[in-house]
C-alpha cells in the first residue's frame, strides 16, 4: 500500500489535537497531581491557591483537546471498515456511547459535584475500551507493540476485577475477594509499569541527522529533570513521598524505600515519549503521545481527566500498531461500497489488483503454427 494514500497517512499520524492533549496532560500531572500535593503542607494557602489556578489551564486544555482527539479517533475507527471487524466495532461503539457522555459531564462539573455513579460508569467503560482496543491492536505483527498492548489489556482486566470487588464490598459488606483483589491490584501495577518500558526502543530516534539529535536532546532533558526531581522529592518529603506518588499515579505496591522506582520508570517513559513527539516521523509522534497519555493516566484511574488520558493513550497505541504492519495499512485503505440493490448489506471494496496476462495454451500455439505453415 502506497504511503501517499491519504487513508494510510491518516492512520500513521495522530488524530487532531492528540499531541497537544498529551503535552497538556503531562503539565497537568506535574502541577496538579505532584507539585500541589507535595507543597500542600509546606506552602502558604494563598500561594497554593495561585498554583491551583495556574493548574486549571493545562487541565482544561487537556480535557478539551483530549475529548476532540478522542471523538476524532473513535469516528475514524468506527467509520472505516478496515480498522476492525464488525464484532469489535459494535462493542466499541456501545462503550464509547457510555463513556463520552460520562466524561463530558464529569469534565464540565466541579469536582465536588461528581457522584460515585458517574465515576464508576467511567471506570468500567474506560477499562472495557482499553481491553477492546488493546486486543485489536495486539493482532498485528509488530512485536514490541504487541507485547505492550497485551500488557495494557492485562492491566485493564485486573483493574476491572479490583473495581468489581470493591463495588461488591460497598454493597454487600465484608471482605469479599480479598486475596484476589490484592493479587490483581499488585499485578495490575506491574503490567502498567511495563507498558512504557517495553515501548521505549520503538519511540527512540534512529540515525544521526539534525532532527534525531533534537529528539535525543529532548529525551535527555526530560530524563535529567525527572531524575533530579525524584531525588529531591525523596529527600524533602520522606513521610509523604509515597502519598504524593499514589495521588499522581495510584500506585502503592512497593514499600516506602523503593517508591522512587515508580518515578524512575515514569521518567524513562516520558523521556522516550518526548523523543517520539519531537520526531519528524508522524508514526513516532503518535506513539510518543500514546506513551505520555498512558503514563499520565496512571493505574486504575478514577478522575475524569485520567480516564480520558488512559483511553486516548490506548487508542493511539493501537493505531500505531496497525500502522506498523503492512497488513494494517492495507486494511486502512479499504472502504465501504454501497450495493446496487436496496436491502442488501454494504460490502467492502478492496483495492483493485492488476490482472495477470493469460498465457496461451499449448493447443492454441499448435493451431497458430499450423495456420502459419499452410499460408503461401
């Protein structure tokens, strides 16, 4: 399939505003879920309120740009027949129809007016969509993305188990499913952390041209800043370090002494993500944006903005997996063709294939030779 085909180019590139949403999500994470929480007990209230007002801009930008990119990606996914078979697109449409109104309402309402039902519906729909998109993307040949998407599906399924058990406990009481919830909670954290680590080699630039050097510089800058902040935070916030990390990523499996590993993994993932987003290759930019959104979404997200980050991130990774496979590019170029008669179902129009020239049969060759010999 030619790379100049507009449908192929649309698949290789991130949806509109997706990269902007990823950058805003990283800034939202840094200000609202790290800096504000870390300074809550050491900074005066007026200064903290000013930081919170500053953090409203990237959060609103991430919400608006993320919703637009999510609608664009879902529309493309459901409209084009080659992105997935019908039995996958139907549940995607169903869960998207549940998630989009919930996210829109949740992002517009103040945080104190969010009801547990809205959050619970959003969590179930988000993890279901992660499972569906991850399964669809894992069917393609790229091994790195296949492994990463399988890990993402495992993360979503374990999060669903944890949420279901917690909901049953709230309704029925008691310690229902305690060991299962414990194992899924810790296993889900592990698979969530492994997703960006697996994707690091695919996002890093190759070559030594000027644009590759810019990408390497962006990755090195993010890596240095992240490690410096991780070390400074561990020294300045020894009693509250794990609390800040839990608020940022919802991870709590490691002991207090080892919680810095969460920051190191996230820093490496963000460094590779920024290397991808500054690349001149649209495929790497889409992959980098998906990595950044996946990390910013955290594990078993509950807030509306984190749910949006997680589901948009997995969609970008699934698109990148399809764009990395020649078969996926061929499927992206398929289109619907209306049938000539009313009542018939739509069929898929494949790209025309060149017809091979038919070789003459031996009998035809003998007949032609006898005719030529009989002529004077």
